[in-house]
C-alpha cells in the first residue's frame, strides 16, 4: 500500500476543519498493519484495531505530537511540514504504518479528530529499547516533480 490522503481530508481543507499553524494540534499514531484506515474513512479513533501495544513498549495510545505545522510555498507546490518528528524513547515495538490526524484533547469532541494521512512505512520497523523516530520529509523535498513535490503533504499549483 502506498501513502494515502483520505477523501475527507481534502474536503476538510475546504470546510476549514484544519488549522495547521496555530489552533490545532496534530498527532501521529502507530499501527502494526499497513492499512489501519481506508481512503474513505474520515475520523481517527483510539479504538481502531492494530494500534501498537502500550504494554511494556513505551508507546502511548493515540501516539505523539507532531508540533505545529508550517505551510509554505515551494515552486509550484504549497507544502506542509511539522516542527517535530515524533519520537518514542526507550521503545520496544514494531510498527508498519502511521496515521496523522487532528488531535482533540481528552474531554473534547473526538468526532472532530479528522484523518490527514495514512503513512505506509513499506515494511515493519522495529525498535528494541531504543528511540523510534518517524522523520518527515522537508517542505522542499523533491518527489520527482520538483522541489516541494516530496513534502509530507503538497498541493500542486499552476504548472
């Protein structure tokens, strides 16, 4: 499976459901399967099966923060990058994918935890009593179509 941006995220941009730079927090949760969500899904829930276990692993349900987002223009691409690469210290677990979502603090309306992207790591990645870090590509990364095309999220503009 390749990385997936759910349909609802694209619609959510136009519905003003996301504020990457100021008001909203974004988290990355880790899963043991390549596809914990489908392209038609819209909301993250900690009840989704196959999230990395919290027992003796130093993983916490719901994952880790990505910090504030930075929206930028790189050539023909509007890009998103985060201030923080999520990391779990002294981790002992295996993950196959990560789910980026809008985080709502406990007691908030979890129905507003909108999915942003499902990231397939391409293989199981294991940490054994070490630091497990998910490193996001920079906003200027070249995915083959020019600077910015390889960013974590990019929207192409005028060619």
